[in-house]
């Protein structure tokens, strides 16, 4: 029986700086489980490439002349493109990153992230798991925070689920690890979102860091 071939994760890199694109391509080409299918210098080109090449992950910068990342993320979501978007940006202000969350990005890293952290984030994004840099999370809070007074505390199980989400664990993996059903995991997450005033997993993790729920 033939040995199973390791999965290769395909990417499109969207950044207006050629040096950054070259650096990222070289970095991913050095690893056997990644393949860069194409590069784009702005969001409009990035959407076109993602539609044509169908990568697993789109590495998306936010501020680019000729078409920014947030608009591109929203357009990919509107078109129903299966590619997951991992924001990789220099800008960590809440006004840059929160719109990316709202548009549908799966993960959020800064460009100074170590090589191994970036690889881990891309693998997680390809699996549909949220990866949110603590540095980025701290900058999001001023836009996503809800007043702590009057908000309900998370139960021990809800906190446990949120901690696993922060580690990039999928609902299926959480269910298996906690010996509960995926439906129960989703119910816990619904309660977490409601109690924290979060719109999605990434916002919940950001708020969790800010309130000290997550270490």
C-alpha cells in the first residue's frame, strides 16, 4: 500500500511590496508542505487570483494602493470563495484590524511574527481555525469591548472552550477533547459570544485576552 502523501497547503500572497512578497515566497518555498500559487500587489488582483487559482489560504495585507485588504476580504466572502484569509500586516491599530474581522478574515498576524508562528497560523487558517495574535487582540479591544459591568461571567466550561478556541482548536477537536458533542460546543460558543458581546471567535478571543480570561 502506497504511503499517504502529506497535504500541501496552497497560498496566494497579496502585498504591495515586492520585497515582502519575495520574502514570503522564499520562506514558504523552503517548506515542503506549502506551495505559493501566485502573488498580487493589491486587493483587486488578490481577489482575481483567489477566484482563478483556488488557494487554501490567502495571505492578505491591509493597506495597499489600488485596492485594500478589507474590501478584498469582503469581496471574497461575497463571492463564496473557499479560501481562508490570513491577515498579515504591519498595522496593528484597532481601526485597521477590526474591519478585517468584520469582513470575514480567519486569522490576524503582524509581519514581525516568527517563521514558525506564521507557518502554524497558515496551517490553522487552512483548517478554518482562528489564529489571533495577542498583540493584535490588544489593539482590537477599544472597538469590540463591551462594558464589563453587568456582563455575565463565563462558566468554567465556557472558559475552557474559549481557551481552546484561542489555541486554534476546531469545534470537532474541542468536542473530542472534552467528550461532548459538536452541537454542545456550538451552544457553549453561542453563550460565550453573548456574554462577551462578541460577534465571532476572533472577537471573543480578543475580549478574552483583554479581560484576563485568557492568559
